[in-house]
C-alpha cells in the first residue's frame, strides 16, 4: 500500500497554514496537491480534477463553510475527507460527525496526525476497490486488498487471493494500468505482488507465505526499498 500515490485537495483560507500542511504532506511523499483558499475555488478544482483526499478547514472565510463543502463533496464524489479546525465546540463536532469523515484534526497540525490521516485514507481507498471477474455465468466482486500476487501467462492472468485463485483474460501491463494505486507492484516480467503482503525478501526472491516469487535484477533495488518501507511502517 505504500506506493499508492494520493491526489490531495487542501481547502484553507490562511495561506501560511495551507503551505505548512502542504509541506507536511510532501514530507510524507504526497506530492500531487492542489490548494484552494475559498469555496468557489474549491468547486472549480473539483470540477476539473479528480482527488482521493480533501483536507477541509471548517472556517474558510465568509459565506460557505468547509462543512458546506464537505456536504457537496459527499453528495457528488467518492473522495475521502479530513476536517481541520481550531474549534472543538459541540455544534461544530456534531456537524463534522454527521458527514462521517475519515478523520478530524485539530490545529496546530502535528506530524503524527497527518501521517495517521494518510495511512487511514490509503487503507480505505484500497478496501473500497474491487475487481469484477466473470466466472460460472456470474460476476464476482473480488476486493483488491485480498489479492496476494498475480502471475501472467501471455494473455491470461492467474490472480491469487487470500481464499481463491481466479483466471482473467488480460495482460499484466493492462491490468496494472487499469488498477493503479492499489499497492500492486510488478517485480518480474511474469509477476506482480501486493507489496504489503510480502513476508520476506532475500536474494532476489519474494516470499508471500510459503510461495516464492522471483524478482528481476532491474527491479531488486526498488523492491528492497519498498519492502523496507513497509516493514518500517508496521
């Protein structure tokens, strides 16, 4: 899950605070970030871009609030929401809770809160996504987070999950292009793995449970770094 690249919208009317949040996100390797200072600018960005996560300040100047924007987002988009505010009165908290955000962060921002928000959102995004597979005359939805690894045989893929193996007609390249940002990493011309399901990595071989999966020489340094990053975050 660590290689999931988030596209983030920050809505904050104070420039110094939005820049601070942007820098904190960049320190966590979130680099696709857009910033709006008011409701109308946020609407324009939402109309012309897709986002995974929106950080919404509750008070964004006069007129519409961050909670109004949260209601708009909830009614039209599947975007994760994290509210930010200096206020913690009962009415504000009740309004925030009604929208069921992924998280609520008090100002001033703390690194731990930002890091936690990113991890929660990444986890939620992966769990929401599913692969539709036609089997036995019906369509089965396979949650993407249950996939362990994929093996390709020309135009067919064997998809190994926690409970079952599925056969899909596709190339590995096309599959990975269609299902971006779900934590699957190509490690060999014939294999892709869910990097956060790897139990051991040594001598150019990945282990997922008892299964041994080769890693091509060209990918070994990148895979080692990803594996180390996953282990450090666990």
